[in-house]
């Protein structure tokens, strides 16, 4: 395989070595120590400046920004206030709204959708496993075909 790559006639990519902290350039032919060209700008910045700690800090910053949006967005706060107001207005002390209902209504409304959802998820899982098995079988067939190819 390595001979076929070397004989393919493609010129080596310039700047395709990754930077290393120990001063080496990662074994690239050009020796300039630049990041690979397929890195995006943010990956190159993380790789050259911040390292693993900077990447972790950026991940935590994104996580906490998402949590802050989850709990303190206008939509979330307005829905929480609407829930509190509706609960207060429907309490026996204010409007005196009461109703008596059987628990079976809630049981039927949750049990049947859950069982159907579980059945559907199991069927989807079986389809995915079948597709993966077919992919594995095809890849093995290609591998055996390449191994046993009569090159003469």
C-alpha cells in the first residue's frame, strides 16, 4: 500500500506537518512547523496557542452559556411566570376551581404512547443493526476480493 501511495504521482502537500510542543515539527518534509491545512482556523488557534486546557475552557464556556440561555431566556422566564400566575388563579383560595378525575385517564394517556414509542424505537434499532451488518459484510467481501485479486 505504501508503495502505491509513493508511486501515485501526487506531490506532497506543503505545510502538512503538525506542530509539537517538544520543538519538532511532526516529521513533515518542509520542516516549517505549521498546522495541517485541513485544520480550521479555530482548531489551528487551539492547537498552537491554548492547547488542551484552552480547548476545555472554551467547552465549559459554551456549556455555561447554554445553561444560562436555558434558564434565563425571555421565553423560559415568561413561561415560568405564566405557570405561576395560572396556578395561583386556579387555587381554591382565589377562584376556587376544583375538579375530580380518575387516575386512569393519565395512565392510559401515558402507557399506550410509551409502549408504541418503545416498539418503534426497537424496530428502528433492528433496522440500523441490519444495515450495519450488511455494511460490514460488504466491506469484508471487498477486502477478500482485493486480497485474492489475480494480478497476473
